[in-house]
C-alpha cells in the first residue's frame, strides 16, 4: 500500500512540475518596454490552452506581407471574456495592440484587438514592469 501511495505522489509531483515548466512568465518572452500596434487581416486563430493565438497578416510599406503571431489568454479565459469563434473570422481587418517578443520575431502578446466597426476584444491584462 505504501508503495502505491508513494508512486502516486511521485507521479503527481512530476505532472505538476511539467505543467509549471510549460508555462512561461510574461517578462521572459515579452518586453513591457516595447509596445506594438499593427493593423492587418486575420489569417487564423488557434483556440488552445494554455494560450490561444491570433495570426495577422500585415502589409509593409514596401508591399511585402508579414505574418504576426499574437499570444492571448487561454481559450477558456477568452470565452469567459465574451470571445466567440465567430468574432474573429479569417479576412477581418483588425488593429492589435500588445507587447513585442524579446527575440525580435513578429510575435507579440496581445492586449486588445479592435475591429473596423469599433468592436474591441480584450485579450489579456496589461503587464506591469517585472510582470511574471
């Protein structure tokens, strides 16, 4: 019996450690000192946990297209904030405000997504300096 309890406790600790390591702090990946706002077309939305992602194609001044990836809160949190799949259709023009990734790629953490009709979706709370 003691072996079974010990094995279950060990398995639980391993699962908890794996889950904790899979989640990252905001400041490890994004820079609160580098806000970014881009306007473009939604080309995809991945409803997933622990974070959902919205993908935006942005036309540069020279005409090239850059695909931006914006991390949001978890899909279940977005749903509780009023998001629905039909709210973020491919092809919709949006302006996304957030914070740039530290690695210099066109990746950011989204704060708000604003549509041309004025509708705005809240993607996550604004970070504070030293946010975790």
